[in-house]
C-alpha cells in the first residue's frame, strides 16, 4: 500500500480525526512520517528521548504496552490500528512521566507526528489542531474508562473469592 494511502486509511480509523472533514484529514496527514519496526523492537521506553514530542499512531501490526508492576512485567494494552502512543510527551509532559514500554509484537508500521509539525498548523489551520486535541482527549478518556472497568472487575473478583487465588 502506498505511504499516502496508509496514512489516510489509518487516520480515518483513529479517534484523532473523528471531527475532521476529508480535506482536513488530508492536510493533517501530510504532517506524518511512516516508520517500520520489527517484532521485538521497542518504540518507546521510560526515560527514552528517541521519539520525545512525537505522537505515534499504529497503522499495521501488533504493538503491546507493558509496565513493570511489583517487579513483574504486566501487559497494559494491546494496541489496535488507529490507537495512539507517546501521548504524554506529545502534549508537553516530560519523558520522566513515561512508565510504559511500547514494543512491536509483530512487524508493524506506525505513523509518527512531531509536535513541532503539528503546532505549525496553529496559525493556518487552528480548527484542525482543536479537533485533533479533542480526539486525543477522547482517546485518553477511553483508556481511563477501560482501566477503571478492569480495576472494578479485579476488585469484584477479589471480594468474591475472599482474596484467595
């Protein structure tokens, strides 16, 4: 699949562009670069500066977000095409705030958006910036809802089993 088609198809499947018109998606899509990762390669790691200030959108393949919890590696989420990673530093957070490792489970392609390129739209296309940021908030809200549901499910399980595993 040609790069431009991959970018547009991925963006159309992402929460980022839910409120954008087709012409705006095309303008937005011109800001992205496509990167490929082999299975086992990490895209992001805690404290790593490599993709600092970049938003990553999974285009194809399987990517897993994990974190070390209680000394053990735990899977937080298996990303689907259109899902986002790197949100913390993209919206201005520090790399020290990153706690998850994002690793390619299979060979994959991702779209990478540098924050400086995105911010270049502030003067010329402020509506795109506004609607994309709303899309990022919706995506983060979905993550929080999913994690809250998992926490409630785990609490219910612990309560029902009396803490016996």
